[in-house]
C-alpha cells in the first residue's frame, strides 16, 4: 500500500512539474490599442515575457482607429519573436481574437469579403497578422480590459503613453517653429 501511495504521489509530482515546465516554455504577450478620438491619434502597446525576460513595445500613428491599433499591437509583438514559438497572447479586443480565430477563414474563402459581401475592413493589417500568427503556436485569450490584469493594464498604459509622447513632441516642434 505504501508503494502505491508513493507511485501515485510521484506520478502527480511529475505531472505537475511537466505542466509547469510546459507553461514556462510559452511566451506570454499582452497587447492593447488606444485612440484619442476614433478615428484620431492612436497608440499601441505590447508586453512580452518569457521566463525571466521582459520586453515592452509601443508605437504611434497620427490618424487611425482603435481597431487598427489593436491589430498593430498584436502584429508588432509577434514580429518581435525571432523564431517560431509557443505563445499565449492576451487581448482585450474581441475584434482581434475572434477575427483571427473565427472569421478569417471565411474572409479568405470569400476573397476577403464579409458574410455580407462587403470588403473586410483593415484587410492589410489582418493579412499581416495572419502571416505573423502562422509562424507560431498561439493560444489566443480574451481578457476584460481595465479589470486589473497587470499585463493588460501595462499594455494599455504603453499605448496611451505613445499618444501623449507624440502630442508632446508635436507641441515642442510647433513651439520651436514659432521662435
């Protein structure tokens, strides 16, 4: 009986360790997009973690939409990966998650037209995201925005900072030109 308990305990220990190591081999990415007006100036942010490594990315566009920034954040994060990887990508955008996991096959089959026979909005971004996603084994996860998830909150902060920094640079340039 003691041998059976030891084998059962040993099995569960090995199973738990296998799960932990498998999770440690995944890159975790949180992405977000923001827009000041929609359309308007926009920013995107991404947080990438792998084991003890941590990287933050962000960018800005002068005239864009929130959906375009959500897509751009995911594209930029996946482009950052040097080799095919196992990834868990967290997004607060149902548009991004469902677009890539549910809708894109139909769009491709229909010549990049929606079920209503209208052209897919942001086609070039969807194609680029699809191309980047094909390189990786991605577990797409939707998380509620502004719900206290640290990775999502930081990605949102990076996106908003990109907009603010661009506005400050524009003001500084305008002030210098006035001199």
